[in-house]
C-alpha cells in the first residue's frame, strides 16, 4: 500500500537503477489507471562531475558525509573511522532533492524507501546498516544545473549552542551594562492603570483611521470607512501606541501630542497595506510553487522586496479570509483525490537474466556468454541467478545480490575498474558517454588477440575461389569449408619455395604467383610392325 508522502522506487528501464521519487498526489486518469505526481530526487551518477566536486567541497565545509572521503572526517564530525568500501557505498546513499515534478504510472512502483535530511549528529554508518535508507543535504536544480544547500536544515551541534556564563553569587553584583544587552520596550510597573491604557489604545486607533482618510494612497486601497478602521486596528497601530507611551514616560498628555504632531496624525502601515494587489497575487503564485521557501520566493518572484518583508507578509496573509478560502479549496480538492493505492508485488522476470532459473549454480547458460565468469561486483562464481550488466561486448554479469544492490543504490558494492572509469568525466550512469565506453573497452582482464598463421594468410590469396572473402564479409555467420581450404593449401605448398612462402606471409595483399613444374616431353614410342609391313615411326 502506497500513500501520499511515501518515498518509493520507480523503474523506467530494466537495466538502469531505480528512480527515487516522493509521492505528492495520486490521480485517477480517464481510462481508470492511476498516475502519481512525484518529486524527483537525483543520485550522484545523475549530476555532472563539476557538481560532484561542488558537493564534495560543500561536504568539507559543513562536515557531513563526504568529509570522510577527504580525510578530515574523524576530527570534525566525530564519526567512527570507515573502510574504503564503506566510504564507497556511502556515496550510493546520498541523494539530491529537487523541485522538479513529473507524473509516472503507479504500476512502475517497485517498493518503498526511506529518505531523510542529513543531520550532523547522525552516525553515517547507520545508513549502511539499514536497507533502503538514503539521505540528502543539497538541492539540485535540473534547469539551472546548480547545487545549493537546503534551507530547511536544523543546526544541531556544539558550535550552534549559546555560551551560558557562570551564575553569580548572592553577594556579587552584575557589572554588565543592561542597556547594551537589551532594549526595554515596556514597563509593566508603570503608573497607569489598565483602563487608562485601553483608552489610549482606542484613541490611537481613531487617529490611525483619520490618518488613512487624509492619505490619498490609503483612500484608494481602503475606499470605505470600515476597511480603514480595520486596517487601523492591526497590531502595527497598537505597537506604535505602546512604544509612544514608553518613550514619553507613560505621560498621557505627552503621548497624545506625539500621536498628533503639528504636521498631522502619524500613519503606521504594515506589510498588508504596503503591498499592492498584484504583488499579493505574485506571492500566492510563488507560495503555490515553492511552499514556504521565502528565499526562492523573493529571488524569483519578488526581488524588490526584502526577505523580512516577505516573511511578515506571509504571517499576516495567513490571518486573512483569502488564506482561509484557499485552504478550504485545497481541502476539498484533496478529498476528491486518492489517499493511497495498492500496487501488487512485481514478479515478472527481468529481461537482463542470462541464465534460466533451476540451472546449476555458477553456470551461465545464456547464448554468447563465456562460462565461468565471476560477478563483476563481489567476484563470486556461484549464484542461483545471473544478470547481464554493462555493454554486451564486455560480457559482464552480476549475481542476484549485487543486481538488487545495483538497482536500488545505483552502483556496485566494491569499487571496480568499470565503475571507476565511468565516474571520471560526466559522472553519469556507467554507459552513457562515449569517453566512458572507450575506457570500458580497455578492460585488460578479458582482452584477446587474434593471430593468424602463415597458412591462413596464404589461403586468403591462394584459395580465393573457395574462400570468396567479399561474400564472406557480407555474410559473417556463413560457414567456410576449412577442410577444402586446407587441402588446397597443402597441395600448393609442395610447389612453393621457402622464400615464396615467407613473401606471401609477409605481404598477403600481393598476389601469389605459383610456377607449376612443366611435365617432361614424352619420348617417341616405337611401334614394332608385323613382318609383312614396313616399320612406322610416330613423331610429335
């Protein structure tokens, strides 16, 4: 059963690793199928080499997962030392969050996983001990090709804690200057009574309403009296009134004259009044796209506003009827959508299987694969099931356990020459770049050389009528009568000198001229005639 908010595996290719996505919505299409609107998460193999380097440098400065690879791991993050294989596998557990959405068929879901925001107090080896467990710390933008730190990170650790001074004894006095440590904005032990303070606040609201009536811009935004009165009753007016009492020593006469100076009444406006209707619509659009990521809202939609102004407007906007109306619409829309969906376990065989179930362990029964090859990751030769991995000409394979690891985590358990070659360069999946394919072909363990014999090279020219090289090139799988070629060459070899054989082997592109021996002229055969006839001699 899969619900909204779950992190799941999606399979888009039988040979590539799973995609990791977070379900945002489950929608039923017109033909009855279920589609999932998901948030994309990317692996290290999905981003460029430059961004991988940037992620490593960010890891060094923030003392998180990749610091262990660069050497300062034990000193900064207090993590236990790890083996090289553990450091290698830890790269496969790192993901990069994004704000890219896509719709995928729910039938492509292949299981659940767990993705968490990395915390400095987390023990990194714990991710390796738990199955289907990933972490993220950076946000990847597929369009801009940028990698930024996640703004929602909670700063936990000794360097973020406040330094608390020692407690003073009863006989000691505090020598600190209180005015430098804090600012006093209200004295609860003042000479005014609560009814007097309430009356002064009512006067401040009335002055605020009158000030809005005199202001031309406010008259356009709040054309009616009750709208102006509602705007004057906001917290900004009350804060200004209480600040005025504090500055005037809680003297009502002085505070009253401060509210209405000679130039006219003081007008205090908050962010709700300062923002125009078009700016408010831009904010709602940005909030729908980015959520409560105020940095991105300001950067992409409202660059002329300060971050503090955006944050203040958000919390004031939540108190309006507009927010309540949108919340009700979203709740009604959410009720009409699916909350969960049941996807049965996927049991179809993978097309990359290269041996049939039930065959002998360690034997590869696929056509064209050499027997006795070991697993490319763990180097075992015994497995109930084998899977083809990599380019077909390399004839690499993985055992069942390593294949599951490859599909889930996007890498091999141990660093290999193949995987190392593909990490340099684009950092993409092992067989995407031409440079990576060229390096894959340089694998020394399975290289072989075809060295022809002298007899074979001679046969290319001597036995042209039998070999028919041009026809054989067009039909490489057609069989050649090797016995006939051998018999022809053996017959001609008797008539070739050693020098001619060396010349034909050294320069096979030149035609071979064979000088067949001329048979001797036959001697005249005398015919003995009978006694009655004369002798007759037959000559040529």
